[in-house]
């Protein structure tokens, strides 16, 4: 083969090889890792509160299992109060309390390294916490309401109220799924609860 040099005119007229185009990466609203961390943190808090309420309810049921009549109705009343307190705890869980090393964070947020803050990057108020956690606590309050209704033990009325409570439970489930979907699709890393309370979440 000859090693004849390429004329300069041909070199100038040569076009650069076209760059290969790579397919654009699918874009999500925000990092799926961040979504996962926040979802797991909230789910962990919910499971902790639900487990405590469940074990307490089983203990009350065991202690009053040998009784009937008014004492039997009292069982449902106490269980309803237990779940009601659990719902309140979920409502205020992001408030400005300071418990040992958690420091204004729930166990889930502590271990997943997330923190809820206001626009001044300070801990949020209890009012803000209630607004942002309405959907989280709604199902717990439905369980509390059902047990309180059962404690009335009134013919017909109790059955109607129980059915209403069950329908409300499905409504709460739908609300939860809707807010979870909207959170996943959000472009500013804020779920609907954050928009209601004007709060933000920082990662560290």
C-alpha cells in the first residue's frame, strides 16, 4: 500500500463523523431514591404506631375477655381511645418536640436521615404537623371510630354507623393512594401534605 499524503484541500472538505445520539434517560419528578427514603420513613412511623395500638388492643381484649355486658362495651371503648391516641400521635409526630437523640424527628426520619422544616429551615409547629399528616392518620382514626361506635351497642344505629365507618376507611385508603401518587409525580419534592402546611423536607 502507498503512503501518499492526503491533499490539504481534501482534509478541509472532510466532514466530521456524526456523533451517535444516545436515547434520553427517562426522567422522574425527582430522585427515586429520595422518594423511597421519605416513603419508608413515613411507613416506618405508621407501622410503629399501629403495632403499639394493636398490641395494646390485644392486651385489653385479653384482660376483659371473661366479661360481658357493660364491661364488654367498655372493651371497645378503651380500644377506640387507644387507636384515637395513636392517630393523634401520628398527627403531631413532626412537631417541635425533642426526644433524646431524635431531636424533632420521628424514628423513621431519624434512621432515613430526613427532617421536616419550615420556610425558615426551622422545626415546624404542631399545627403544621397536623396539616401535613392528615392523610397518614386518617385510617387510624377510622379504626378508632369503628371501635367507639361498637361500644355504643345500639340496635340498628350501631350497624349503620359501622357501615359508614367502613366506607370512610375505603375513602381514606383512596386518599392515601392519591397523595402518594401525587408525591411521586411532584416536581418540587413536596407531597400534598407539604403544600397544605407549607413545609419542606431536607436530606442529610
